[in-house]
C-alpha cells in the first residue's frame, strides 16, 4: 500500500531533500543538489519567492520506507500575468513503480484543485534559476551542478499518465580550445563600431556596483521565455547570497553601452558536479574543501547564462563575453564548456553556437496535463 504524507516538519524536509541522493547513490551520472541550499527552497521564511508563490511537499511511503517525493508550486503572479490557472510540480523522484508516480501526481493535483487550478506543468521551479526539465535524452552524461538527472522511466511514467510535451530544453558541450574567427570579428566590431565595453571586476565587493542593474536587465531579456516571471529584489538577494562567495570573477561579465548602462550579463562557473557528487551534496566535513579546490583547478566549465537587453540585440554583445570566456578557458586549460538548459525554440541562443565545435548531448522536457480531478 502506498501512503502519501505532506512534509510538515524539519525531519520530513530532510527526508524529502535527501531521498534522490539515496535513490541514485550508485548511479554514475547523478549529481545531487547542494543539500544546504535545497533545505531552504521550500522554506517560506528562507525563499522570498513565497511572497508571490505558495508551495507544498509530499513524500510517498511503502512498507514504512520513502519511495517517492514531489513538490507543488503555484506562482500566483505568473498565473495573473498569463491569465492562467496553472500549478507546477517540482522535485519529482520515485522508484520505478507507476503506482507511486500516480499517487504523487494525485497528491499535487488534489492540492491544486483546492487552490482553483485547472492545469499542471512540470518539472519546473519557482524561478528561471531553479531546477527544471525532466531528462529525456542524455542519461549517459554527468549532469551539471544546477540540473536534474533522472532515469528513463521517469518520463515513461508521466506519458503513461497522460502528460504531453510542452517545451524542450537542449544542452551542448562546447569546445573551448580556440576562438572562432567570426567571434573575433564580431567582438571587434562590437567594441569599435558600437562602443560597448566589457567589464570584469577584480574584487567581490565590486560585483554589487553592477549586479542589480544586471539582474533588472536579465528580467527584461528573459521576460518572454517559457515559465519566466521577473525576479524581485528579495529573490535577487537570495540568489546573490548563494553565489557571491563561490563565483569566479574571471568568468563573470557585464557589458556596458556608451551611457554606462548594463546591456549584457553573463556567468560561467567551474564545474562543481564531481566535487559535489563525491560529497553527496554535503558541505561538511569535506564538501566545502572539494568545492573550493574545484574553483581553483578544473577542466570543465558550466555556462550558466548569457543575457542581452532586447534593445541591443544583433549588435554582437554575446561575442564580447564568449571571446573573453574562451581566452580564460585557454588560460586555465579548460577542455570544454557545458551549457545550461536552453529552449530549443530560442533561435537566437541556438544560432550563437553555429560557429563553434560542439555536440548537442542532452534534452530535457517540461510536461503539461489538464487536471483530471480527484
């Protein structure tokens, strides 16, 4: 018999957070989330996205053992902006038993119906910077520090339960051993013809001069992307606090126009996948040491995002950041970069890579289904 229990205590939240780490401890390509950060995601006092969202977490039990988990999210602000009544599901993990998956989905749907929702979508989180997208291709590759790994039966279960594809994201492995000639030419034109300036800060305290204007521009740049809702000031603070101590300044870019306004924003990070995997998502006793060591010595980098003000498109701004990124990669003996999930229909970002040597090796999906009722 499968029993569903709502997560209400700190002990239950810890079980919820650690369940996939135990489920996939023998999977070579699974990388856990950082547990200390995950414990805060659904904490209404810690995650400021709860100012306009509400959430719930459930655990599935069988024979007194945890066999699955799922979270439900309603982004009321996004629903209002889109004139929709959509609930989101996130952090879905379960054993290979479709009855467990069905029970988890039913739990979120029951909760969503009480909130007046009529559609369910996921896996997707609170914001565009949250974990999203179920892996549907590329299981044989190590997942990034910021992405989800899951086995094939996950999407098979959802499709058996009537979920259909809403959107796909794709990920690429970009070779970083030389700068494509076109990138060099475009970057030079961007500097000389249009007068854009690439800014790289040397001290962490200098980040604050640019980071808030950069995130405001990020909100504009990504506003029309799937599931996106602009980050509030408090949500910006939440993510800045998570990243400020580990961001490598060599890989952080701001682009200014002639009026010194931020019109480009990019972030690349040393891959933290392997050190975090070795520590199973824990910072102590050795996790923090492994992360700090990886920040200094690494062979792979993760390209988190490149954002450009829509009013400055087609001016070559990404080339400025990519040119410098490859220079830094060569200096640090980087083999390749992993891109974060990119919408397959975002033709602008997809066209960015046409002059690079790359493979497209992962695909992840957001599903949707009309809520069927209890």
